[in-house]
C-alpha cells in the first residue's frame, strides 16, 4: 500500500508541476491517464485534485 501511495503522490506532484493553472478538464484527463490504479480512488476525488491543480496548488504535499 505504501508503494501505491508513493506512486500516487509522485504522479500528482508531476502533473501539478506541468499543468498548474490549466483548465480542470485538461488536468482531469492527465490524472485519469497517468495515475496508477488504486483501490478507493474515486472520480470525485480525482476531480477535487484536478481543481486544486487548476488553481495552481500542488495537493501532493511534496
């Protein structure tokens, strides 16, 4: 589980670095394409992450 969490945080951090400030649909598409599959990761949570990145925040905490 820790490996999955680390992979998720790294993926979110990378996407946040490259797509900060982009429209939510653009960020959402990248997240859906690049995030590793993880149990319990719902589309609503991915959208919340996309919204954070869209306004320039890095929700990964890294």
